[in-house]
C-alpha cells in the first residue's frame, strides 16, 4: 500500500491529486490539488511534516524527507514545497522550503533549512547546501550552487508551462484508473 499512516499521522491527499501505485507516502504529509507524485517516489513525513502545494509535480525516484527535533535542530525541520513546482527525476529534498514556480533539476539535492524563493531554477545535479537562501528570479547551478544568471522570459514562461503540462499528464493517468482494461 503506497499511502501509509505513521503513528497518529495519516497522509492528506487532495482528491484531484495523483499518487502512482509505486510511490510511498508516509505519515504527516499533505498533497495539494492537482499535484502528482510519480513512480518510485518516497515522501516520508514520519519525524516531521511535509507539505506539497497545488499543481506541483514530484517526478520519478524523488525522495522527500524531514529532520527531527534534537539538540542539533531545535523543533526539527519540516519540508514545504509551494504551488506550481516541478521537481525533476531522482531529486532529494530534505527539510527545506521551496516557494512557488520553482524547477528543481534532475538529481539535484536541496539540504536542511535551505530556502528557495519563488521563480528559481536549480540545475540538474546541483547541491543546495544547508541553510542557503536563494534569491528569486535566478538560475543556480553547481555543487554547491552558485547564482549563474537571471532567468530569461522563455525560462519564466517554462516554469508555468511545466506544471500545466504535468497536470494534463496526471489527468491522463487518472482517467486510465477508472476505465476497465
């Protein structure tokens, strides 16, 4: 079963969201309207909460986790992902905040307490180190990430296109679930 409670926490998934049968969603997780969770993703809200906004797509093999409360991290750290975010294949998002209309490239890693302001692109394979605050409107690349340049108009439009395209794909998959084979 891909959607699992943990202790008293049961994932809250909007009825218009899509979660692939091979994804695993555990515990204190909320997934918003028209969002999609693709094959082999792990979203584990066992020791803190995870919030995924509306129209956000979490692509194949992505891992999303959190940090527990300890003397090293008072109160722990949840993960919050805004609306209209595209998270590329095999990304790792750990105890971070990602605001609206961001694109996280394939294989990128975003670490604890990093904050990505709205309308950012993180290049494939990049590493956002712990506690890093990234300014809105830029492309960031590298390990650790560095601000490469302002996003151009085409890239800004693509941020919206990407989430819209994944809503359409999500709807195609969802329609297959109700039709007999």
